[in-house]
C-alpha cells in the first residue's frame, strides 16, 4: 500500500463491506443517499452519478414560530441538543432521542417539561429503474393502485414530538423527524470502498479501501443524512464518516500522493505541519441550518479547523456594532467567535442571551435531565463497551498500538464531554449507540494514524528525512488564512493574522485620523438613521457589503461626501492595518488598484475608507444578469494584468490573486467600469535588490489558487513574483471559460496543481482566439516558475492585441522578411512547421475571387508562410483597387480583413510572433514584444495614469 494514501485508506477500513453488486440498473448496483432536504438519490456505485431521485418531505422540520430555548435535532438518528438553558452553559446534549421520546410518550422530564409524541409509518413502492413512486401504503391512506412487479419497498417512519412547559404556560417546541427503516449493514465482507460526507454540504467522497485512492466525488446539493445499500430485498444503512470539508480536502491531497509542507487554515491558529505526529482528528459537533430548521450532527475535523468552545455565549460589547449581527426575534445572521453582537434595548432576558454559532463545536456536555417514566425496553439506550473487531487486521492494529504505547507518548487529547455519573440507567442515560459507534471509529482512526506516523518516523531515521526543516525555527509559522472566501455573500473582504512579535510601527501617514485627538468622542450614532461617525468616516451599520474572518466587516459609507466602502478591523490587527494601508498608499495611484482614502481609529476598531465597488469578479463571471457596463472579458484581464505590472514594478507581490479579490468599480463619467486589485492583507513588499521571499510565516494564498512551489516539500528556489503569474493564469482561465478551473473541482484543485494535471477543455476548439489564449495561459501555469512570463510580457502578448495591431504586425513582418534569403535564419524559422499553419496549402482555403485576383499579378507558393503574409500585405496595400467581390469577401479594414485570414489560419499569428522573436530588440518590433525588464526579475510599469486603460 502506498504510504501517501494511508489516511483515506485507513478511514475506508472503518466502513463495513458489501458484496459486489450486479451491473446495470438493478437495485444491487445502486447506492441510496438520503439528504436533508428529503431527497433519496439512487446513484451509481461506480461513478456516483444520480440515476433517479425520490422526493419527499425534509428529514427534520422545526417549529414555524420563533421561541427560546432552541432544540437542535441530529438528522442521522434524532438525537437532541438544547441551547439557551437558564444555567447559560451554551449548547448541551439531551440524554434521549426523538424516537425514544415518542416511544416513551406521554412522559414528563425531571425539569417539568411534558412530552407528547406520534409515530407514523409508511411504505413506498418505487420502480427501481425510473424511481417513480408507484403506490404508498400507510395507516391513514392508500392510493388504491395495484403496483406491477418488481418494485422497491421502502419503509419510512415519521416521528413528531411536542413539548409543553407548564411554568411558562406555553407550547415550548415541536419538531418532526423522518427516517428510513433500514437496519445497519455491518457484517458482509467484499465491498471494497468506503464513503465520506462533508459536514454542512452535500459532498460525498468514495475511496478505495486497498490504497485510499479517491474513486469518485459528487455534490448532492444538500447535507447527507444517510447512505444505504439494497440487500436481501430491503434497504440497509451503510455507516459513513462525516468530516469538515477542509479535512476531507486534506485527506484527498494525501491520497493523491502529494507530500505537503505547511498549510494555512482560516481558523486563525498557527499553521501546522501535517507530516508530524501533532496531527489529530477530533470528534466535534457540527451545527448547521437547512431551510428554516437548525440541526446538529457529529463530524471529524483535523487540528486546523476552527472550533467553537463549549459554553460560548456572546455578550454585547461597546463601540460600533453591526445590524447584521443584532439579536432579533426573526431572521438569522452568520457570525464568528470574534464578532461583536448587538442586543436591542429590553431584549436581554434569562432565556434570550445566547446566540448559536454555525460551524464546528466542541462536543457539548450531557444535560442531566431524566424521564420520570422509564423508557420501554425496545427504546432503551445502554452503555456498550467498545471491543476490537475479531478480524485479523483489527487485531494487528490494536496489538501494534498496545506494543508501542509503552515507548511513545501519544499526546492524544480525550474527547470533550463529561461522562454520565454512575447511577440507575433511567436516571442518567449514557451516550447512545450512535455516539459509541462514532467514538469507536475515531479511536480506530487515531490509532492507525499514529502507527502510520511512527512508521514514517522510523523510516526517516533509517533513510534520512523526507521533508525539510523549518527555515525559521525560532519563529512559529504565522496563521495566514486561506483568504477571502465568499462567505455566502460573494464578498472579498477578510482579515489576516500577523506575527505577534512584530514591533508596532508608527502611524501610517498623515491621512490617518485618530478618534482620540477629537475634542469629543467621534463614535456617535444618529438616532434617526443609526449613523456611526468616526472622524471623517461615517456609515450605517445596516448597510453591510461583506464580512470576513477575524471580525472584519465592510460597510457602505461616506468619506468627505464621497461614497466609499468602510472596512472595519479589530484593534488587535494594528500591524496588519498599518501594512495594508502602507501598500495601498504606495500603489493606489494606478487605475487598476483599489483606491485608498483614509484610516480612522475608534475604541475597539480600525476603519479604512476604500473605493466603493459594485461587484466582484466572481459575480461578473457567474451572474449573467449583471450589467457589465461595456467591460469586456479581454479588457478586464488587460486591466488586471496592468495592475499586476504596477505592483511588481514596486516590488510588491500580491500573493492572493483570485476572483473574490478582483473587484469591478461603478461606471465613471463616461459610463465605463474598471477592474481593480484589492485585499492587500497578504501582500509582501520585497526589499530593494531582492526578488524572492521566504515562507517562514507560512503559506500565503487561498486553496485552489496557490502556485505549486509554495506547497512543494523541497522547492529548488525561494518563491518570487511568479506566484502571482500562476494565480493570474488561473483567473484568466476562470474568466475565459465562464467560471471553469483548469485543475478540476474544488476538492481536487490543489492536489492537481501540485501534480501538474491541468485540463483546459475550454480551449479544445481550434480557433484563432482560443489558440492564442491557450498558449498564454499554459505559459502562465507552467509548473516551473522560471518559465512563466513576467507580467510585462503577459501584457504584451498577442492575446491583448486589437485587430489593427494584428494587421500591422503581419505587414511589418512581411516587409522585414521580403528581402531575406530563403535559406536565412529568419525565413527558416518562419517556415519551420509551416504546413500546420497554412493547413498544407493556404490557397485551397481562401475564396475563389481572391484566388483569381492573386493569380493576375504574381505566383504564390501555397505551402509558404512568407507568401501568405505577402498576399495579405499586397491586398491590404491595394485594397481600394480590388474588385468589389474581392473586397466584399475580405470585409472592412482592419477588423473583418484580418479576421478573414486568422479565422482560416488560427495558428498564423502565434506562429509568426514566435518565429520573429529574434527581432524583438529591433525598434520596429519592440512594441510587439516589449522586452523592458526581462531577465532581471523586475517589472517596469507602463504609463497608465489615465482613469481607464485601453488595449493596444
């Protein structure tokens, strides 16, 4: 077994096996995936493709009215969690499930709450080929149809629970939980795959148990509640592991035999080296929201995923706050642990002082409430002792774990959550069977993971280290986040952590105004519009444009009467604010860089006034309804590259180029928009005379948009500004393909980048435009940084040329080679590979009238590139003298004229441009190659002082 594939392979071994099903559309050849929205997808075992879908009501449905405290059901087994108890202990787990409450109802708990329940069973008869529901049978209804065989008989049970609190004399809560009648299938060997699902999303990953390789992935659009197989004429549940999406991505990288160095997580904690023994997978509780219902389910995460601590209760804080996180009776807002929360006056009560954070939580404690009526035997929950499987592989795993435990300090943390006190079974019920199963699986996983790491450590001692040492051992890696994720709102804003040991520099410039210098506090709110004023900046907290990690928010505001975007950061980020402002001030004179206006400081926050934009590049590409205001994709990419040239000329490396960090401004006085670079939180200013930067502070960038040399275990050289060229190449493909990525889906992107496995399907069609674009993007995405073009060279590429410039280039080349000897180096280079360019004989591909006209004056070789260029030059010079039918065929000069030839010979321009590269230094050809700065690792910025940039 390959060592790199071990993590997913080990996880796959934890899932039970099934016999190999028959091929075709038989039930045995299908998997059945139940999602939170109530869909039951029948999918192919081999590919994961959906064959048919059975629609039904959602698995969980909460009350339609707002009430406190809130109860969160687990869609996998109906477990219950409670939020907002008077003890203010945050999220807690109830010691019973919804099905158990129904079995025990009517009943009353020790805290005085009355429970009533109802159980409804139904049979669905489903056509296994089409998924069409033939008939349904329940205690209340039968549609009277007589189904035709063969059919799938699927049982489903609906549990409804209502809670009544006599102390408040109100209906406290009600919910509905639906589940399929499917026993656990855990005793049949032979099925060679395991299944994993991502928490909060519908992604399913299926891996090979033998080598851990990913066989297929599929997103089913809604969180997965269960995976089933058809066995012995009934549905059986297949255990699957639920993981955080980042954890699943990391394990996928490992399964692709990619050795990672350090990885930055958006949690704000230190980056970790996943090849060390510090790696842990922890069992957490994921809290999510689907439709109008909140839910909670168990999920495994690695140590880089941010966890909400137990008992977190968000309290109000002073200073400017955000309507987006104001506690209301209706609506919901997404917040982070560092975000301030605002409470309307009079809303703070004993039962209304807790907020629920969506994300991964530490396992909550069990609430010590009991049923005064003992559960029936069929529904009771007992503590079960976890014992190793009797299989040879499991015994070997535990034997190795025990034999090494005396020599190595494992450093494992116990799973959080107190154990039930000893006592009668009906007083303090222990964890359910589902919890025991997950805990057992986690134990197996951690044990196998440790053995793998120990074996790797032994081999490193025998054969030498496989990785490289931290180049800055005296400094911990900085937790550079992955960047400006869309955060469900398409916003590019986010904050970045910095080294706490960095000295605090002086105030940035005279454009910074301090609130402390004002004669009276500047943080005031207009009662009418809730306007917040800080120095020269004012904004309405209700007008939220976006938000990011670390408590960063962006509002629509005003600066000296000008509409601006106000970026609010925590005061703890002073060094970050200072660095970002310095870089903005140095570079914002360029029209393709986001303009900076001023910085203000309040008691708790920093405020940066920035140019107000209307959309992100992601919205520009993926939202067809967006008004592009005349900004065409090629013009947008030209402006982006021009801004990049400007940054590189100032020795600034952006290091986080991606669609969310490229913004589109509103129309100017002439009605035109601009593309601007934003988010300078990860930018690096290189010292004078240096063209590389170190990775002591961790890996900068966002997963899927990071250059491969930043993640290589042993890069041959320190990274340079070429990392921006690689990311820009990804952006080029994203824009030109309408939202595509050359390295596949988000789960595999970074692994494919490291492996160099690019697939540019969008450029498969052989047209002039796509041939030119493909050559440029391929060069920008070269795995070797030294082979990527400089930003200045990208800007001069024929991809950006106008038709007039293309035609002028063809004429200049024809004039230059006209007097050259046929055997000379220039003509030889031009004719090399010419048959592909002229498509064997270019005369066979032009219109008849043009052929006849060419034969009147001289002879041309149909296999010669030089003769084709000569024909183009002659017809352009004598265009007004051509017969009308020839001019109609060629079209207007220059647009239609040059397109007449390039559409027939799509390789002509690129081939000619490469062949004439030896003449790049000649004054005639310098505008076509622009050689300034090449070879010295620096860029020279073009003169782009105007408010807009026009392609040549």
